[in-house]
C-alpha cells in the first residue's frame, strides 16, 4: 500500500421506477450501449448538479460556490457594498478586473435585462427600447466556477487597490473551496485559474437491458362547454425504469494538496450527497425519488476501482433486478480482489446481500465511520512526516 495514495470509492445499486431522470435533446431518456445491449443512463453532469443542490442542506452560503456567466454582476455587488461606489462605477471596476484575469466579456443585448411581464406589456415601444439599453447585461463568454468567499476576497483586494492579475490569482488560490476542489474548474482564458478535480463521477447505467416506453396522456379542460368531449391537451412522454449501478470516487490526497479544510467533513458530505440526491428531471409526473438498495464504500491506498464490469453481461430476470445485481456486484468485487487488486483497507456497506464483502450497517453509522477512517489515515500520514 502507498500512504501517499488515498481513494474513497462509492458503489451504489439503486432501483428507479418509471421515470425520465435525464433526457437527451429529443426528450427521450438517455441511454448507452454496453455489453451489446441498450442500457438506461444518467449522465454524471446531471448527478453532480443534484449533489451540489444537496450540499445546500448542510453547508452555509459562504461555503458554497456558484457557476455562472454573471460573475461581473456578483463581483460588482460586493465591490459596491464594500466601497460605497455607485452601481455603474462598481460594474466598470468589476469588468476591468475580470478582463485583466483573461476573461472575455460578451456585450449585453437590448432587452436582456430583467423586468416583469406587466412592465413588458404596458411600456411604449420607445420606453421599451430605452429600458432595454439600460437593462442590457454584459456577461462572461464562458461559465466560471467561483466561491462566495472568493468573490468577497476579490472585492476586498480590488477596493484596497490590489488589482494586478497576479494579485487577483493569488487571492483566489488563498481561498480554496471544497466544491471547486471536488468538481474542478476549467479556465481556458487563464490556466492559472484552473483547478484539478479531486472526484470523478461515472455515468450511471442500468444493470440490464431497457426499452423506452411511451405514455400517451390527455388533460381535461375544466372550463370546457357542455357537449365538448375532446381533451384540452394531448401529449406523449417517453420513460423507462431500471436498476442502476452508480459509481464515484474521491482522491483524498488531492483535497489535501489543495489545502481544503475539514477533509473528513467534505468526504462525508460528498458521500451523503451522492447516495441521497436525485436529479430532478420529470420528477413531478413520476415521483421517482428512491433510495439505494445497496451501498458499498471502500477506502483504498492503491487506485480507484470501478466495478461496472460486473454488469457487462446484462442481467436477465423476470422477477426483479435488484437482488441479482447486488449478488453480481459482490461476486465481481471478490474476483477483482483475488486476481487484480488488493482488497480495500476499509470496507463499509449498507443493504442486504453484501455480507461476503463487509459487515452491513445503517447508513448513518457508515457515514460516521467513513469520516473517522479518513481522519485516522490523514493523521497517520502526518505522524509519518
């Protein structure tokens, strides 16, 4: 084992009823071909967004990050609050700082500003044109991932007159953020702003073949006249149902390298968000918010190990997929440990059928243990140093 390596892997078997959790550009549930058959798929981007929403339940706003093209306005608001500048001046100062950092700004178009529907319908065309110019918002040409604390620190630096690009880059690096460290940050305009991701989240796939189904529905017009028997609305929704294998991993040493505080809390928070979150696609008509059937967490000191190969041969069953999926996962993991990689240093499990891999316990107990194991291993490394 290499004490310089430390990975936490998460393996989840989860059943999702009829749903359209993640759809493509045509409105169809996303799929992938794996093992020669069509599988249900939920993209990693969809689940990571759901995880970031889940973080809001346990972290304060100041601890979180935002990903937006409207960073000009966010920074300007902080500059205005800290300096007393008026809004136009703060906006110009904000733009200059971001341009110096290498960002490209897209000029706002007329009518892009925010106004109410009532205002849009009552204003004269001349007034609308004037208001459109006033409301036009300049934006970054690309999304930028930045924490609330970093925005505040940038504003402090700018107000104090420290506005050189190198100074502003240092400000960002002096205020690391756990979300940015976990999911990474791209910045093609200035590579000094780039941040490597400490986590990886796989696309979730079904353990078996799926076929997309169609729901033909009608909606009644409650105020239709007597004798009008037609529907007020007709539509078709595509959906599928599946038992999915979900996988994610965290490079704990990367969090340490980026000087993220409370690493044990961050790892536990990631675990909880990955296990309990659900993308919100078509959630209202399907109410598909389920919890996992089984969760297997491993702490490894060699490399991350994705166990999706357990399902390369699609499971065939006429009596449910959850139990055979868990059994297949357990068998494949043990074969992998016998033939290719060492067994994990620690293994935690929740759910029935994991007995040959670990002692199953309630999830809360395992989340507590996960945090304590991470603390222990980080402390042991510090002691060796």
